């Protein structure tokens, strides 16, 4: 997979892509190719005009050669490249000029883990480690490139090492830089806010710089850490796509710059805004990992590459292909009005609809009757949960259910025992009143004493042995990000050190409790990223449970994330987030392909639709093994329709869900073109036994049911009348 020529051209080639660069005659790393597989990658040449620019500065004595027109692997600033650099920092002379020259390289089998940070697992992989150094200030940079035999993903990271004798201040410490050749590219990215996460936006790559980033302390719902740069007009099936994400949960940046000469640079890593890292002599700094995918045939092939990789190499191995339990969650059933008796009642209700787990959400700990108090005090409320959580868990389990519980460990309310004792344990800056978010402050996870406290509190509950699931919530963005435990000249390290602390806590807990399903939540999708999903097999993607809202969110998230890592439930109608009224069926269908499916309804709401809810929960149970490890495809997405296909891992069952949003008379008769079937096989539609040929379902498509507005006929397949209808087709391969 990794080959090197005598004159130091490096190729990383597998059956998905070739990635080629060389040590240029000037000694820097010059990028040559990223894209389709090359049969002779070591003979790729640099552009024959590379030395002909006459309008720019010339790089350190190399006449005509300038870096602002040279595709590079890890660009710096101040030596003839004027684009945003991967490395920027202040050296002991007080200036910001660095030049990174090639020093040596090494190829190692497999993939070294990153210290203190989650990263994709190795296996059937090779890693190329290139050492670069600035000869003047002795700043070393180690670039890691991992290629896998069976995945179309390239993993990159960088490690900075101060080999000199004086301090260096890092300001840009990107994980990866990719210089793509001139082309008419478009960007696809996913933006949003609370309850409207993962909105898709496509824009032309502008001249200048376009950045998605976060400075909120979490990767955030405003921009998921994902970007695709693709041929203009790329569709699900056509177009070359370069897509990137980060295995990181904090302040990130994905910066796309179309430079003076039209080449496009993508930088991926920690957001340089408000970031500084002091490297003393001998110290090193490890960046998070960036993952890159090159897909030759449109967004569908891109998503397939991501999904396979995330499932197999990022998500915790323990839960790979493990069916998830259906559940009843207490949140939208009772909110804070919860006590032991109600939980036991809801457990009976859960049983009666066939749910397999009861999840006790927010509201169970000391004094927590609303969102104004108690975060930090992780002991059961004495009045409402007098016998404590372990005893409640065992009572729920005695009913034949699993038991799950909610925590929001990273937070503290000023109104709490913890804050009274340790006001310094919250992030804050001296002399300023802290800004509250949902009445709470963020604990300072840069501190080991805070991490130890949280570990002990959570461990105390989990160690009872009856907890099967933990919902790990986090409900505010960070402000006044300062730490009382860190010196003044390191305060701009706090955001990243926080994330390192969080990962430390998560490692300790998930290592001690490998069988507990941890679910990542941050007011829904405010920290839905591969950093968190390295520790947790699934995430609560959004608080939006209205089906129309949620189908957009799932559609957007599916560009990157396999639905194996998502959870969904049937929430109340009218919906509590947007007031929309919808059927139980469509509420279930919006999450039908998520691995974890449940219900969050009061006993009264459940009683009102009991048979229907029981029916859908039983379908969730019957299909739970199918909804892990299969293939998800977006077939149709327009303003009024969404259609998805899900093919089981063994390819024997094909599920197609079709949503029709607003009803109107005389709408077109629609077909959905299925994908990935065996053209020669027959597929039997379960609802009526009709047989369809694979090539016909793909080539001429499956007629979608019609939303009737007038008279109905017996020989036509209809959806429910009115708005927000849905239909699930199930085909079995013959
Ligand atoms: C925000 C989460 O997204 C909800 O599902 C719920 O757990 C609440 N927090 C509880 O406070």
C-alpha cells in the first residue's frame, strides 16, 4: 500500500484511491495527487509549469519557485505562501516564520494510537510517518498517514515537537492540509442549531476562504465537523467527492480556500481562533485525527465509504453489529415530574407495549425538580427516589426490562452542593460574572480532581451492576473559558485541555463498564462527532422528534454517519418542539432505520394509541438485528418527499420508507429507483406477495404509493390521506 521511490516520492495506494507526494527539490513536501487509483503512482509528475510564476515572491533563493502556487502537505506562513497555513506560531525571535524541511520517514505496520485522543483503530493498515523540521528553531512536525487495505479512508494527524532550547507558541496546529488542483468545486456542509441540526447546504467554492468552525467548546450543532468538496453538480451517483471529518469534539475548523491561482486548500483541525499552545523545549503537541475520503462516484459512494469505516474502525468494537434494545424514555413522558412510583408505572407501561428497556432521564438526583438546580450532585433525590437508584434499577429489571439512566456529568448548577463546596471547579475567568446556559456552568475538566470526583460519583451508581445504558448529556455551550488550575499564559489552552480531560473521563468509565451502552447527547446533536462516537456506540442526534423535522436531520447526518450510531423515539403529538400533529406511524418511520428505537410518551398518550404503538415497538424488536451493519441509501429528497432504502447486511431484506409531506390534488405519480440489488434476483414485497425483478426495481423503479385526495380505488396503493404520511415497503430476496 505504501511505496517510496529512491528520489522520495511517496505513494499511498489501495483499491480506493492513490495519494502521492514527494520531497521537492527545495526540500519541502510537495503534494502530487489525491484521487483515483493510479497504476504507477510513483511516476506522477509535478505540474510542468511549477517554476513559471513571475508575479510572486520566490521561495528562499529558489528563483521562480514560490509556495503560493505549490500544492503542499503541510504549509507554513511567511516564506512565499500567502494562504492560510497548517502551521503558524511564534518562535523565540518573536516572529512567525517557519519552514518545514523533510528530515526522515518511517513506514510502520498498522496504526499507532494517538496519545490522549481517540482515533480510528488500525488493523490491515500501514502508517507512513514523515518527520519535518524547521532548522532554525528546531520545531519538528511528525505527519502520520494511515492507509487501510479495505477502506477508502485516509487518516492523518500531526505531532509538533519542540526540539530546540526556547519556547515556541503554536497558533495554527492543523491536523491535515490538502491542496486540491483547480476545478469547479462545490462544498457540501451540515449546519444548524438546536432541534434543527444537520441541515445540508451546497455552495460553490468561493474565491477567498470559507470556514466552518466552532468556538463553543463543543463541535456543535451550528456546523457538524464535516465537509465535502466535490465536482460542481455532484449527485448521489455522479461526481468526484473529497470529504473530511475529524475525530474530535471541541473547537474545530474546516477551512476551504481558493487561492490566487485557483487551487483549493482544505485545512482540518483545531480551530486556530482563540487557540495558543505553549511548547517548552522537549514538549510535544498531538493534534486530533483528520479522516479523508475520496469517492469517485457521487455522494452515495462517499457515504458508503464513511459508514463502513465508522462502524468498523471508529465505533466501539464491543457493539459492532449488536442489536439495540427498544426503550421507553421518561423525558417527554414526564419531564421533571418523576419519582420512583412513576418510573415503576412507566416500566409496566413499557412492558405492556413490548419495549425492552426503561430509561430514567433527567430529574432523579438530589433536589432536581426543574433545570435550575442540582447538576453536580449525583445522588438520588431522597424524597422522590427514597430507595436509591440501585434498588430502583433492580426493581425495573425484575420486571424483565433493562435499565438505563441519564447523567449530565460535565455541568454544575450554581444552586448545588458541589458548587457551594468548589466554586473553582467551574470554568470561569477572574473578576467576571459567568454567563449561564440553561442555568448551569461547565465544570473544569482540565482538572484531575474534577475528573476523579465525576468518575467516583458515576461509578458509585454504575457499580450496582444493574445499569445497561447511560445517556451522557451536555446542555450548554461554553463561555468564560478559563481555568483556576492553569497559569495565565496557558489560558488559551483550556478549551483543548477540557476535551482531553473529557476523553480521559470517558476512557476510564467505558473501560470499566465495557458492556454499558453509552449514548452521546448534547441537547441533541450539539456534540455529535467521531470523538464522542469513539467511546459511545450511539448518539441522540436531535431533540427534534417531529417526523418532518427529524427526517431532514437524519438525511443530513447520513452523509457521514451510519444510522447504526443513531437513536430515535416516538415522541408526543402535537410535537413539543414545533407543535406539529402527526400519526404514530410517521413518527416511528422517521427513525425506522436508526439502530436504537424507542418511545417517549406518557402512560395516557400510550393508552390512547396502545395497539398501534405496540405494533411499531414489536416491529422495532423484530428488526433490531437488521438495523445494524446494513447499507443506508438516500433515494429521493425534495421539498415534499423523502425516500430511503436500507439493505440488511446479508442483502436478503430490503426496506424502503417513503414519506409524503404535504398532500395536494393531482400530484405526479412517483417512482423510487432502488439501488444495490441483484439485477437477476426476484424481490418479494411482503405486504402482498408480489414479485419484482431486481433490475426493474433499480432501472424502472418502484411506484410509490399515492396520497389520495378524492375517491379511492381498490387497485391503487394509497398512503394515509392528508399530510405527513409514510409507507414502509419490505422486500425479501427470493
Ligand atoms: C437534553 C436532551 O437532549 C433531552 O433528550 C433530555 O435528556 C434533556 N436534555 C434533559 O434535561
